[in-house]
């Protein structure tokens, strides 16, 4: 009988621990995109890089793009002030692609001639999304990064 009580106790403890772990993991992935304050999206490879930033500065939203070492463009740095409509599009892209699930992604494939990315998003409540990869990316990242790049680059064409 004592063994049965011990077994039941251990099973209950395991169930409580598993439930708490699931709640923690779920809560960790909740991101309120309305609290977005900044984004950094950078692509690099073959000696070139393109970096986009979106940030609030003095009550306005500022987007910047820096291109370095490209075979197709001269090195350049551009800035543009954008409105709330633009920022809402960015938030929707992130939300629709569940960008919060990218947090912690840090993988590299063993190739030496490819490209990689760095993604960061900061929020006013202190939450962050950090992801990086070389020749690999998290699920939905490709779709989202293309949509983000199209939005950002449209400002500088």
C-alpha cells in the first residue's frame, strides 16, 4: 500500500510539474505586437550585408537601410520616417507568421559559401525576439522575411 501511495504521489507531482512547464512555455511565447518598439533584420553573405531597422525615435517611427559590400549596389545608408499604417503592416506580418516562435533560434549549417540572417524585435514590456541562422531558418521565417524586406525596400526605391 505504501508503494502505491508513493507511486500516486510521484505521478501527481509529475503532472503538476508538466502542467507548470506547459503554462510557462505558453506564456513565454505570448507577445503583444502592439507593444513593438524596434526591429532589426539583417542579411549577410558573400562579403555583403543588408540591414533594416525600424525604431521609434522622438515619437516618430524611423526605418533605416544599410547596404555594404554588395555586388549589385553601392554601399549606402538611407532613412525614412513612416506612419502608423506602415508599422501596422509590419506588426501584422510578424503576428501572422508567429515570429515569437523564432525566439532562441540559433542554428548554422556547415556551408562556407552561403548566407545568413539576424533578427531582433524589442517590445515596450521588455519582451524580445532574437533569432539568427546561417543557411537555415525557423519555420515561417522565409515567408515573413520576404514580406518584411519588400515593405522596407519599397521605401527606398
